[in-house]
C-alpha cells in the first residue's frame, strides 16, 4: 500500500488551545470569586440570629426573665 502523510503547522492549534485555556481560567475565576463571597455573606446572616438566640437563652438560664 501507499501512504499519504499530511502535516500541518501546529502554531495556530497552540494559539487556539492557549486562548481556550485562558478563557476557561477567567470563567472559573469569575465564577468562584463571587460564589465564595456570596457564600460568606449568606453564612453570616443565620449565625447572627443563632448568636442572638443563644445570648437570650443564656440570660434566661442565668435567671434574668426580663
């Protein structure tokens, strides 16, 4: 049999791969950073309520019924 070998320059393929990788990294960072900030903000609100309830319960346990 006969073989036909076609060769293509990989420079453009490398450029496209680099572009896709950079876009993926930017997309991940722009998703994770606001996600972590939102998680932190939402996590703090219930903790404040729990601390207020805990402070009230501790004062009741100490005998302060007011």
